[in-house]
């Protein structure tokens, strides 16, 4: 597979605690299978098993264009390190590392197209793509790859985010704030519905025009203020209702949806963001357990702004949830 902007996973990307090589002592870094997909396809997943392929998106050009604080290009490396020592609570399933899509300078559009092609390749090989960002410009390329693969199915987008990211591209083009507007335009051109659910939206982080754009495009959203235990059934019910309308789900989590003490390492911190508690996890797991998940990513991790690796550890815990629910869910 010939790819621009592609780099295989670097040696030593996965390192962590080693308690031994017995099956009940293994950790992710001992199990991960690096793959250079520029030299050949991903190895086949064993019959009756499942595979997840991690893919880094080393890019924050979209954040720069959006006027944010850059540094998220280093996010994939930090997230791999934070995941390395997780224990292996599954047997026979495959964790692969498909390398990185790297944005060189201002070549954001080229990197997004490379991401799209690589995601399609991962899906074609039978793996679930889990993309490690990178700025939230990851959304357009990732979703595009999913939609190209599932071209005859309705793909719904679920975005945990403080922001709609429905801006129209500016003078420099696309940015980390335009991804879902771009997806909506592609849907319109293809004569397909645009199904978008944003969870955790902050009124103080979105202009009236963005709320108007969301209404015009038929987007659904649940504000951050609704994430209280007394609204549990309403939240979960709305998520389940949205999922039922779609054949496949693309799940993206912008880490700036969380309150600053839990996620300081992002471009735009939120003092009153979501708390990653049992309520949030119920909502997150509701998406993971549908059997419709077509891809997941984690965006805006900026290690240069992170304190005590809090944001990386939070993102890693969500990666762990994604892996465990995908591998161990029955009935797929």
C-alpha cells in the first residue's frame, strides 16, 4: 500500500512494566503487533477473533489554523506510552499498531486524505480503527475513511466535545473547528443524511451562529449542563435513540470536553467541563456496546500542556474501555 504522510510505528513506542511472559501476566506492550502497512497489508485476524489497529494522527496544523495552542502532534506518542502497561484481559484477540499519519508543515488536507485511505485499509483488513490524535482535524479524515468503506450504510457521528466544530473553512482552509461542517457538506453532495450527535456542548464555547448552523444541519446535541445523575435516563435514552437511526457509528472524543482538572493538556481547557465519572462512563459505554462501532478516536491531547500526564491517563483509560468493550462484547 503506497501512502503519503505515512510513517511506521517507531521502535520503543510501546514500553512499560514487565511482570513476566505468562499469559496472565502480559501487558499491552508485550502483545502489540507493529505493522508497516506501506510494505504490506495488516496480518489476518485469526478466525473467530477480533482485531483493533491503532493509528496515530500526528497533526496540529488544524489547531494552529483555528487559533489554538499547538502541541497535539505529539499526542499519539504520549497516548501509546500511557496505554503500554495496561494488563491483557482478553485472549486471542489482536492489537496491532499501524503506525502514524504525519502532517508535514501546512499539508493538512494531504494528511487528512492519507488518514482516510489508511482507515479504509484497516477496515478492509477486518480491524476496528482506533485513531490516536492529534488535533480534532482528525475527525474529517477518519469519518471519510469509514464512510468510504461503509458506502451503502448510514454512518452516524457521535462527538463528545465542548464545541460543535461546525465552522465553515476560513482563508487558510479547513481547521480543527470545521470537521463536522465538512462531513455535512460531503453528505449533502452524496445525497445522504447527516446524522450528528454532539455531547457536552458548552454555551460559553460556541457562538449563536454555531447553534444556528447546528439547527440548520439538523444536528442533535446534549449540553454539558445535562450531565448530572438526575438526567441519567434522559442522556442514555437520547444516545440509544440516535444509535438506532444509524447502521454504523463513528465515535470521536475531544478531550477538551472534560473539566480542566482532569484534562489540562488540551488547547482549550474548560473549568466546567464534564467529569469522567460513572455517569459519563455509562454514556460512553452505551456507544461502545451497540455492536455498530465503526471507528473511534481521541483528539486534542497536548503533552506540552499536560500536568502529571493527567490528560494522557484519562485518554488512555477511554482507549482501554474501547478495547475491552469491543473485544469482549458478545453477539457481534
